[in-house]
C-alpha cells in the first residue's frame, strides 16, 4: 500500500481498484483525477473538446488513454464530467443516450458568471448539478467540485489519519452515491454522504465548505451552516474571488 493509503501499481488491487473510468474534460481536476486513478490501477480514458491528438502529452504524463468524448462516455463504470459550466450545453447531442443506466456520472462543475457568462436558469436559482443533469439527460453525483486540484493531488492520507481531508458527495440514486464515496475514500479522503442532489447547493462555490480542506467533522459542520437564502451572496463572493485571481494573472 502507498503511504497515502492508496494501492500501489504492483500490489494486488481490491476489486474496486480495477475499473474503467471515462473523464470528459482535461483541465486541472480532470487531469489530476486521471493521474491518481491510473496510479491506483484503474483504466482511465480522457477526452476534451479539441480531440485526442491534443491530449498526447497529458496521456503520457498520467497514463490515461486519450479518446473522444463519445468514447469516454462509453468507457465503463464511471464517467466524470469536469468542464466549465458554460461548456455543458456544447457536449455532443445524445452523448449518454446509449450509456447503461448503472454507469455513474460524476459532475465536478462549478458556475462562475465571470467565466461562464450569464446563465439565466442558474441565476434564477436552479442548482448547478440539477441543471447539468437535465442537459445531459442523466442523474449525476456532485463530487470533487469543492477542492483545489493541488489538494486533490497531494492531500490524500490513509484512513484514520487525524485531520484527514473530507469531501462531500451529493446525488441520486443512493447506490451511485455510494460508489463515488468509495472512490473518494480510495483517493485518500473521508467521503461524506451529503444526501440527494437537491442538497448539492450546500457545496456550490462560496459556501462554507467550498475549498477549505476540512476534516470530516468540519465538512459536516460547514454543510449544516450553509443557508440556501444566501446562495446569490455565496456565488457573488466566489465570483469576485475568481475575478481578482484572473486579473492578477494578467
């Protein structure tokens, strides 16, 4: 076993450590998940909007196989959608039409108006992952959206480690949520069952749990402290933070 609590490539993998996982989106979170999951022994297929030829370097770096979005969606047991919110409507039509119903779809997306523009439904109160679910025509599990990629890459620890970072997981059906909770644990984080997708607003940008790397009690406390009436305030604060960051980058 690896010092992070993950199974090393030469070890005997538990059954759940030998899955086929598709990732649609090759940004910081998508690339980090691809790298970490291949190291755990999963077979990972990664896609972006520009085609497999543009992913050769990332594929070499992570060990994932560069494919089309359609191939990633058909890859196996889990598919991760990790793209800017504004890009969700641009996914290929019928992308999940022939994907078996037991395939788990994970949504890591976050809505930032400064990046994604004015999306009336989201500004009107529709939950971000409910919007994604409606557009792709599949239930989704919201996970990995509230953690910086550096923390996702570096802060996994063995189960039982004091202060181990915890991640909330929300969505339906419960058996899909349970599968994602296992993946979170496998990566070296405490998985926190945050309930159905209707509760996923508690981990949207700017909420108390967002990007703070809390341990399990801290995540549970932060989720409970979130106030739905303050969602516009949370979003505005997160948006201002991103705006300042983008300005600092020139």
